[in-house]
C-alpha cells in the first residue's frame, strides 16, 4: 500500500511541476487484435534512464489519445508505454513527433491471486482452475504411499482398480511435478511414491495440456498433479521393503525415484506370492476412450478357459500368485520444453484359481443347469516398451509415441462339467506395435494447423485344446477321441490420418478437419479333432473361417469451441463416408456396405457460480459392427459356447444424453454432484441362443433390436472441522432394458440395480484414526419368464482403526464384512480381519512390520451373480491366513 501511495504522489508531483512545460503532443490510437478500440488505457511517457514517468494520459472511448510532450526535453530515447487490465503491456520508442504512434494490444489472461486461509484446520487453496490439498493436512503416520492419502481427500474417490475420480468425474491424467511421466497408468505412482515426499495434491479443472490450444479449444477434463517438497526434488527417493513369512510367503519391493525439474523417474523391482496382483499397476484407465477417439477397434481375445466370474473381494483375498515385475519409467526435460520419455516393463506371473460354479438359466417351460469345477493355472509374460518425444510450447506442439507389446500366456485347466472331466490348455501370444504422431503449429495470423498420423499392427494367435473325448456326440459322431483343438487369429493393420485448421478469436474457435482411416483384417479359425490314433481332421465344414475384412473411412468435421469463463460450449459436426468389404469364399460370402454418416456431438458447461457448474452432453453415433460380427463358421469360444453369425453386418444408432450438476465449496470442504444419463441403442440384428444341458450355441439373426438404459447417480463429500472427519456418501440407480432370443422364445429383460454407500474417515488425534465404509446393493431382474424374477441384496462393510501409542510404534486393525441374501438360498456371511504392527528402529532408520492377513483363516468364499435370466452361484478357494515380517527402509 505504501508503494502505491508513493507512486501516486510522485505522479501527481510530476504532473504539477511539469504541466507548464508541455508544448506539443504525440497522438495515436490503441486497439486490440480484433480491431476494437481499447478505452481508458493508461498511456505513460517514460524515461528509460531513470524509469520515471514524464507525462501521462488515458485513451478516450474510441481508443484515441494525445500525450503531451515536455517543451525543454529531447524526445529521443523516450518511450511510450500502454497499460490496460486484461491486455499485455506494450512499449514503443518515439522516433518522429509528428507521426502517430498506434498500438495493437494482445489479450492477457490474468489468473486471480491464490486464496489462502491461515488456520490449523485442513484447508483447500484455490487459484483459477486449480484446487490444492496440503498432504500433511490429511495424512497419518500409517500412510506409506501417496495413494493412501488420496483416498482420504474430500471430493476425491478411488475405485477398487485404482481409478481416481474428482467429484464423480474420472481424471484424465496424474502429473508428476507437472510432467506426464505415466500417461493414464497412474497406479504406478499412487502405489509407489512415498506420501512424505509430496507437498500438495492439485486438482486441475478444464485441463488443456497442449499450450497452443489453451484458451482456444474447450476441455472439460480433470487432472491431478503431485507437487513435491524441496528435499524430495534434490535427491533420489526410495522406499524399500523385504518380507518373508508363513506359509512360505515372500514380498519384495525395491524402488528408486527422482523428481527433479529436469529428470523424473519411477523405477522399481517387485515380487511376491501374497496375492498382490502386480498387473494392477499397469492398468490404462482411459484406454477405451482413447481407442474410440482414434476410431480403432482392437480385436479382443476370442478364446478362454471358461466363463468364471471374479469374486467381489479385494484381489489379495483370493489370488494365488508368484509374480515379479521390473518397471522402468524415465523422463528427461531438455531446453525449450522438449521431453524424452521411456516407459518399459516386464512382468512374469504364475497364478492359480480353484473354483466351482452352479449356473441356472430359466427358460420358458424349461430350466438349464450347469455344474462345473475348475482348477486353473495361468502363466502370463507381459513385455511393454514405449518411447515418447514431446515438445509443448506456446506456439508449437509435437508428440510422437512408439509402442511395442508382446503378451504371452500359457494357461491350464482341469475341468469337470456336469460330471465329465476334461483337461484344457490355452496358448495366447499377442504381438503389437503402434506409432502416433501429432503436430500442432500456431501461425503468425494466430490460426492453428494440425497434422496427425497413427499406424498400428497387431496379431494374436490363440490355440486351445480340450480333451479327452469332450462331448463326442456333438463333435465326433459319438466316437471317442483324444483332443479338440480350436485355433483363432485376427491379424490387423490400422491407420488414421488427418489435417486440421483452427481459427481462434476472442469469442469462438472454429476447427475444420479432414482425414481418412483404413482397417485391414483377416480372421482365420478352425476347429479340429485329434483322433485316438493321432490323425487330425476338421470337426465339420462349418467350423472353419477365412474371412477378409477391409474398412475404409473418409471423413470431414467442423467443430466450434466457445472457451468462455462462464459458458463453455463445444459443438462437433462430423460427416463420414464409410465403405466396408468382407468376404469368405468357404461360405460364398461377399458383402459390400457403403454408408454416409452424420455423428453430431454437443457439450455445454455453464458456470452457475464461482465453484459450481451445470454440464450437458448429447451425442448421436452411427456405429457398425466388427469382423467378429460376420464370421459364419462356428468358433468354440469356451468349452460350452459355440458362436457363429447368420446376419448382415451389425449397424447401430447410439444416442446418449447426459446432464449433471457439480457443487463445490472449498472454504468448508464440501463437494456434491448429481448426474443423469440416458442411452438408447437401436440395432439391425439380435442374438439368438440355443441352450441345452451340455452346450450353448449362439448365432446372430437379422431382426431389429434395441436396448435402453438409465443411470442416475449422486455423490456428496464433506469434511467436518469439529469432528476432524471426512464424511462421504453416494447413490446410484441403474435400469437396463434389453431383448434376447433363447430357444426360439423372444424374452424382454429389465434389470434394475440400486446402490447406496456411506463412509467416514476420522482423525481422532495424533495417536488414533478410524475409517468406515458401507455399500448396499440391490439387484432385480425381471423377464417374461415368471421363474426368472430375482432379487439379490448385498452389503459390504469395511472398517479400520489405527493406534500410535508412541512415535516409534504403530498398530492397525482392519476388517471386511460381506453379506448376501437371495430368496431360496441361505444367507452368505463372511468376515475377514487383518492386523499390522510396526516398530521404528531409530538407530538403523528402519521399520519392522509384522502383518497377519485374513488371520481368521477364511479359506472358502461363496457368491451369487445375476444377469438377465441367469443366476450363478460360485464357490472359490482362498489362500487363507498369511503371516509376514517385513523390513522397511528408505534410501
């Protein structure tokens, strides 16, 4: 304030004393980049030698000014400076007193000063679109990695697979000190980075990561950023642990991390046989959205050992494994915002799964049952490498990512189905590569050009053997045989290329894009029988496929972005001409489909308050099926499911509408959201199943079909300063209506699911903290079959208490309670309990941790699953009690 007073005083004195000495003036006009006049801009005549103001004036309503010049002072070397709120400052030297000095000002985005409230209570700090959580406000002594703290933050939820959502919206990315080290595979960070190294967890709304598009192209993405403490940025960070226990268990986690501005790395070696699934580190949380964005349908794995459901338990409760992973993630920042990133990992695992399953399918006038027992062994080997070059400047953006993957697995199964015992061996070898190139350049005219190219190739030879003598009445004319062999492969080439041109302005950004993509595939499959004398013959003429497929698309798109501060709108108007050719000479099949599609999309975001907004989405998509919808030879996808098709290519019209309201009050740490979504899909064909006690055969028939689904969900999260507790709650109601043909009967289904959850995480004091969460789910399914009306209630309760009697001693007790009720079946009740004790040895700077997982030694878990008119009761074998002693230390 005192500096401002001195500045005003100096200005007044200067004007008073110098006023009589002005003899002439310099004139000019001040406009912005759109040609509009800039009224009331400050015009200062400054002496660069002293940085003092010699003369002063302001522009009139038309942007014109007349700046008086001192009569007895040489004007050479004097500078005219223009200042105006919302525009960048600009200066020009005086060269000719008679010549006008005009200015064209560029818009300047000035963010509000950060709001900081000093208090001993947890607070959130806001700055523009960024909301910051101080980690130390929400962490406790038991929290080892940053993921433990993120789960406690008000307004943020973490799903069982590690997917993070802010106010019910999934995040697009998690940045490490502002850098994109991991793309959307951020489980690597949340399960590895020490929470003590992180200063703040920052939520970035309306996140536009490309600088050249900021304030020009709308983005409703939400991202997280981890900012680090100074000490963590100066040296290597590592949390190491080595453990051994009973019965014959081990756990190793050795890592080294660096979070410097110029170099960031998360490298680790992990191994265990305690049920910690290391493949969960590698989950790509936004993979499906990315594939839709580039318009690439990656062929899914066709074959399997069976249709087993994973139990609704924490994965470490039921997983038998012996796994190890080497994971390397390194990023180097060069000058001029140039980054080079390398992500590579190799994972080897051996998993065991023992379960039994009773499946009941209710049909008109009949009920089909399957009783199965499987002892499965899985041996996956996963190799991934990725090289990324990124340049992200204000006027220039380039990103090139090269990916290579090789996923191999050999899986074994001892199967008993309806009293018949057989063995299965499934071999899968997926090899793929892709390269994505994206170039964006801002021109002198402020317009933006973009060139994009993506190319990929994948192949996945699959082979599964079943035998001996499995269903010989169906597959070998009642003659005993040795093995049934199913082979499938769908090699795929795909490329997508386009150029775009963007015209930004202060009000709206216009984008125009045109491009093409091509997909080329060949689906080959055969089902053969190995006879008792080792002779091999085809199961039948209708069990072979050699289907060629080509999809070509030429598209053009106009998009309009209104990236305002109150109202944000994105309207996309794409038109595409698509041609699909597919043929299989074995079935005299040759089809050609040409269609012109219009797929509009509208996104609207309206800021109803400083922290609250309404959102709206509508999209209409014309979709076509894939090569897996048109093959006519039977494929035995698992031991009791035969698939084939007898219809033209699937064509769908997908309409989606969604509206949402997000509320936030950072001062009181209160968050709430409400979302409603409706989805209608109309198709030109329908699946028909012939179900018997030994096999299910499925074909696609050419009859119109549609599905409708409604989803309503709401969430709320509030931190109570008095109770030092984060309370959370949520509700979801979902209805899905569909139609199926089963055993020649047309069956409409309506499945309704209702979920309610409540939770509390409290920090009683520095010694004690407590957490509790309960989830209630009710599922109802109704159809034209009276006997298939189901009603299932499930309750899951999770609780934990932590107690730190001294700074060097910690105790934790936690438990999970599962309850399931379904009429006609006995109630299912399970309680799992875990305990951990940790002791700090200050002299060695080392922790000793003794843990007992599932110390009540629950070794069997039963569960019910409901889908349409199918009720499945499964029983799983669990590892039981695990006692582990760990040595934990930092580097």
